[in-house]
C-alpha cells in the first residue's frame, strides 16, 4: 500500500461547480497536510496548509483533515476556469521534514 | 519576483551525455531539495542539502549527484542520462529542517522546474 493515495483523474467540471478532491494515507505519523497546485509546465505552489485535524478555509478553498480516518479533502467552491490545474496532496511528519506527495489529479473547469 | 529559479527551463541531452541543471534561491533558506517528477506521477525526492550537509535518498541512483557551492545555488548533475531519466526536475527550498512545529512559511517553495529530454 502506498503511503499516500490520491483519487485518480482527470476530473472535468462546469464553471461554478463545487469540486471535491481527496487523499488517503497510511502513516499515522503525518501531522502536516498540504495541497499544492501545479499549472501545466510549472512547479507546484502551496495552496493550503493544515496542521493536525480540522478545517481551514481560504476564500473559495476549504481543506479538511480527518486524522481518525486518515483522509484529507480539498473543496473548491464556485470553480473557475483558472482553477484548471493539477492538485497534489502532500504530507509530512514532525521531526522529519520530508514531504510525501500523492500522484496528483488534473482538474479541468469548463467555461 | 521569482524566489526559486531554475535554469534552463528545457534541456535536451543525448543518451549518456552528462548534463547539469541549476537552481538558485533568493529566500536565504537553509534547505534545498531536488525532486524528479515523471508524467502523472508524484514528485520523488532525490536528495536534499541542509546547509552544506548532503542527504541522499536510499533509492536515488548513483547516476545522480548534487553540489551546493553556497547558500543560494544548488546543482543537479546527471552523469550518464538514460532514456528513463527524462522527466521534470524540480528544485525546492525550505527555511529549516526537523523543526518541532512547522508553520505555513516553513513549507517548501518550488521552482518552475527543468524539463529534461533524453534523445
């Protein structure tokens, strides 16, 4: 079993839709949970960061972490064509700052 | 302004011909990382430097080497590129390593990547 599993894509939605992106993980030592957005031919950029369990909201984006289920989600409200990108979940433990990434899911928002 | 800069953005090399990829940062971060990302795959950490200390991942092939001559620059050397080494190579930096508690500013900042083609 891979340490981090991410829902396979690609995902195509109409503009304005609510998008739900999900990852599961197996390593209970993970404490820090991130979502990176990667546009075509660019490097990943940090979108959301969460420590431990709970929700975090930033504009149209909400990150959820459920450590008891080892499950994290990213919700995008009122999706826009500019949200079209690959979304990578990433996690790390405490003392070790090594990031473990999911494979990424490519999202396309149709105008 | 770009904080992590990678050059070149696109590199074409021949099978077996050594190639060097460059990364520079303006963040004055202690840690610099090199990742390999193949199409539709997760970025794979090759190695990282904490200051001048080099840390190799156990499964990184010997074909891959790195140099960090100063805080700002880090190089990835591929001694004899094979067809399987064609990928996007990502450089990243972070302020520190092994902190007891991280904040969002302690996470990794990525450069735009260098796409390597091996003919």
